[in-house]
C-alpha cells in the first residue's frame, strides 16, 4: 500500500463562522483505494497559496510512500530545504497529511487510531467550550459584556460543560506585546467575577489571551484576576520568546497554558525546559501531527505538565485531537466547538455529550466526512483564517475586540 492521490477542499463554515473563516481539508487516497482525511490548521498564507504548499509537501515527501512510514515522512518534511527547524507553514501542511495517514492506517487495520497509539487510556474526554453569544444576545457587545458572558457560561454548564473559556482582555495587534489598558484590566476582572458568581464551582474558568501583552503587562493582568482562580492563563505573551512567558509563570499564581501557535517537539521542548507553562495546547493540524504530539505528551509527562489540545478549526482536526487525548495519561481537557455545520460535516459520528466525548471503536478517525457538503461551501473571501488588527491598543476609548470570530457574514 502506498500514498497515491491528493485532493484539497477549502470549505467555509456558515456565519457566524465559529472555528475560523475556512478549513483546509485534505483527502489522501492509497493505491488500494483507502481514503484518509486530514485537516491543515495553517493560516500565515492565503488558502490558495497554502493549497500549493500542501501539494508540494505531498509530492516531494509523501507520494508513493507507505503510509506506515510516518517518522520517515516527518523527517523529510522537517529537513526540507536543508532546514531541520520548525516551519509553521510546511509543518502545517504536513500535519494535515499526517493525520490522513493515520486515518488510512486505522481503516486498513480496522482499528481506531487511538488503538494504534497505545490504546484507550481515557474512557471519556473532558471537553471545554468558548463562551459564544446566545441567540438572543448582541453579537457586537457580547465580547465586553460580563453579564452576557456569565449568562452564556450558565447555559454551557447546563449542557454539561465543566470548563469555559473567554478572552475579554483587549486586542491582539500586529505590533507585538503591549501594556493592557487599565479599562482592559477592569473588564477582565469584571468577567472573572461575573462568571465565577454565576457558575460557582460547577466549572473551571479558562482565561484566554492570545500573546498580546508584554511581560510586565501580562503580570499586571494576571495578578489582577488571580483571586478568581482561573484554571489557566492562556498565552499571556507572544510565542516567540519563551523566557518572557516563563517570567510571567513565575510571577502569577495561575497555571500558564500555551501552544496553539507552536509546532514540533523543538518548540514545545523549549517551553518545558524553561518552565514557561503547566499546560500545553497543541493544534494537531499545525503542530506536526498525531505522532509528533504523542512524543510531546510523553515529554510533558516527565515535567508534570498536562495536555489540552486546542481547536479553532473544523471537525477533522477535532477528531485527531480526540484520538491523541484518548491515548495519553496526562490529559487535562480538549477544546470543542459545537455548531450544526461541525456536526453535519462528519455526520454526527463524534458527539460531545454532557461535556464529555467517548470515542467509538470505528476504524481510523471514526468519522464519515460529508464531502459534498464540504464542497458546497467553498471559501470565496480574501481574509486569512485568523487575523490580527494593525491598530494599537486604544487607551482612551476602550477596546471591543472580537478575537478570532469572523464577521457575521463572509
């Protein structure tokens, strides 16, 4: 059996588009006719440019290869062009293709992917959700409205979630880390207070930031919300300086979490050595794939660090995250996104029930991807999957930043 054909589908979830503006799905077929699905979580170039990268990575490093030889194909891609260092775009392409290889191998052996990774360690996987606006809430004001967030948190807890994430701390800008506005600190404290009062000890609070602060600013903000005992403080400083994040971790009494913008064991290993985080959040469609993150989970275990796979993408990456999560001992949480489109795209083959997921024994990733539905929603926009704003933090008029949420319509 060898890898023969590649097809790429760039699909756009309907508005409001939770999970990003588009998802890059890859369909890999072997010479024996087995189809494997993967998802590339990479957004530093446009989707059509990314299509060309994926095609090149497949043709150069994977086409004609036995899908069992994942380690060999990884080393080829990692070393491509005399590099042997993390390349976010190349590894994003490889990651989705690698996930497809695992789907193929599971189907060929009639076993779920987690069974090929050491078996079922976790009978069920605890999940968390972002706080999104409820149907009757205002989409624009929600992101700076503590009472609306608290109401959304109560609804999430009623659906069984035991952890909710929110990020009210102001803009992510292309200018790098900034000092938060005092109004952003005040808003963040108000969110934590309102949500804690609303859910009590029924749910953990996951405080999201996206690398937008300088080190001193991250410490100021973190110390202001410590009293509400968030489970984590997510990516408080930009991911390109691990030592700065370690300084935050030493000065704030909230576990630091990071990883959604990192790739390969090289970058995660640097975080572990520096003591910069207690929780790692790899996005498997970017981080190097399932096998590479199985290695990272083992490295993290040595440091008493837990894993919480990140999801701001489609349900194929979600499936990959869950198979890894099922197989590792140091799992904390796995992110989930519940929309009708996510569910329909995989035919309801994986379900989040009462805040937990239990994977079936279905072969491969265990999903039935609706290819026609994916093709019926092509991406026609100009934006990247996620984007930062160029304007600086507004210290005078306050900030109302919607984070990664796309506009109401494409």
